[in-house]
């Protein structure tokens, strides 16, 4: 256990250093067993945070994101949080004025994160395989840039299915009625 934890910390440090030294516009911390976003990264990345446009934190063990994370990386255009334990987003997510795509698939959302509807540049929302039954269809329909919302493998209520089609101008991906996610082993 101790050895695996040390390997994960070393991997995170290596990835952060690569991003800082190479001045790339992305930070990939997928599959690092992170339970929280490491506080030390804020200090290490303070000089390059404005240049980061893509962050991948997929397949970790995150239960929440902090407002500080959002404010620090306020130039994000893409955020991949697939495969964590998230059930809500911080209010500060509304400050991501350049965000075009967010992947929240395979998390624990029971409610559609309505803060996303305030983001004028958002084109793609992936909430596949969560526990969402209700969706703010009218708010989504008023989002000019929105191109795709993936709600496959969510227990959507009938009302959402019925009113969504005539109102929306984007691709709404849903599973056939009664389809369920395959339990993860």
C-alpha cells in the first residue's frame, strides 16, 4: 500500500513537472488515485496556471472539487473528470468563461449541475452513467453554443424525454428506456 501510494505521488509530481517545464497547455493527472487535488500543485503551477486549457483528472477517487481549483485554472477550455465520485460542482464553475467541454461521466451526480447552464461557451456536456432523473431542459435549450449533451445510462424521467425533443437544437444522447449501466467490477 505504501509503495503504491509513493508511486502515485511520484507520478503526479512527474506529470506536473512536465507541464511546468514544457509549458504545455494541458495537465493530465488521470489514473493517479487522487482523492483530492493536491494543494502543493497550486504553488508549483502558479506561473503557468493561466496557460492551462485542458485538465484531465479522469479515473481518480475525487469526491469534490474546490472553488480554488476552478479559480486557479480559470482559462480552462476542457475539463475531464470522468470516473470519479463527484456529486456536485462548486459554484465557481460559473467563472470558467472559456470552457467548451466538460466530461462528468461515470460519477455520482443525482442532480444535473445547473451551474453549467450559465456557461455561454459550453459546447459539450457529458454526464453519461450518473444517477440523474431530471434535467433543466429550458435552460439547456437557451444555451447558444451547446452542441451535445450526453445523458446515456441515467434514469431520466418521462417528462424530460417528452419535452426535450421539440425544445432543443443540440444533440441529446439518451439510452433507450429501461437501459441500465453494467455494474463495474
